[in-house]
C-alpha cells in the first residue's frame, strides 16, 4: 500500500521525549509494509525542524514534552503540519488532539493492536482524502472555521510557545467504542465506578471503560456537580434522590430513576452537608 497510489512509501516521523517510547514506536512502524522512517526526535523544537526538512506524511507526536508540547508544535507549523497521531499518557488530552485535526491518538501504554488500528486509520484517511485535503481541513480548524468536538482555546499560530488555557474542569471524556473514539459529555454521566486500573462511565444505561484512576477523575470533575462518595464510586449530585442508612451502619444513595450506590463512612458527612442534612 502506498501513500498516493504513485508507488511512494509512507514517510513517518516519530516525536517523543522518552527514548524507550521512541524505540517502541519505531519497532512497531518497521513492521508495517511500505513505510520509511525519516527520523525520530525527542523534543518539540527538533520536531518542527524535522517536519520542515523531511516533509513526512505522518507524525507520531507526543503531547507532554518539556518546553514545546505537541500542541505547540501543531500551532507553530499551522498548515505545514502533516497528518498526526498524538501519543499521550492522559486521556484528557485526547479531545484537544481532535480539536487540532489529529487523525487519532494513542494512550500510553498502548498495545500492538491499538497501534495497528491507528495506523490503518491514518492510511485510510490518506487514501481517501490525500494530504492537500487534510492540510486544508487543519488550516480551517486553526483559523476557527471548522467545528471542534469540544470548546478549545485558540490555536492560531503564535510567536511564543505560551501554553493555551485549559478548561478548569472536564466537560467531555473520550471513550473508544468498537474501534472509534467519541466524546461523552460529562453532563450525561450518571456515575463512575472503579474496576481495577480502569474506570467505568455509566451513561443512561450504557457503560464505557476508560483507563483512568478515580483520584484523577475526582480532581478533574467539577465538585459542584460530582462527588466521590466511596473510594470506588463518583456520583453526579443532581441524580441523588435519597440517602439510606443500613442496619449495619452502612450508607448508600438512591438515584433518580433507580440504582443504589455505596457511600463510605468517611465521605458521609460531606454528602450530608451537600444534602443539607443536620448532624
């Protein structure tokens, strides 16, 4: 398979400040047919120089890098930016990646199957749209002409690498469903439960699994809208109908529309204060 049907191999650049991460992506890319790795660099400044010098078709771009982040690289290059697959350790960066027209994103640690899926998606997009159309769409996003999947800071090219302001609390969480990534508005989440290293978002009877710690989610969700009522449970406050005390001193909350969730004794007082219950 070739980039444009003209016999040219896909030119790939890898950008990550962690040497082991670069080596892993290089190894995975080398197993793909008709691919040439044009470089592997470890920071945003080197990435910008390599993209301008090598003109790759596809860039694997780490988001969290010192000095210049992956998003800074995209903003500085603007319409020069090739098709991009963001690589990140944090799900909350995923929507920002799509806001700047990334074709996909990989959350570390990712497995071989997830990498292959992202690579296939990139090849398919190049085959269907071609680089001219992809760059035109990216330019539209950078100029504010194209719709974004979430409210995003301005991404117009700037003379400095000042980080863009981030929303104070999460408004959307990216989930993967049958190989496709979609944003779930936080306002639609009923409650969240822990499942080992994963968290399960419960949305109108549906369940979405993400690789995120409950502590991280608790810190990123608006405390006026969500409360962690148990070490393994975060609930949307406006869905709480009543709080119950069991015979053994255990507590739980009844949700509107059904469903009961545990409440730990250590978090009972905070929940009672929110409910307006006197001690």
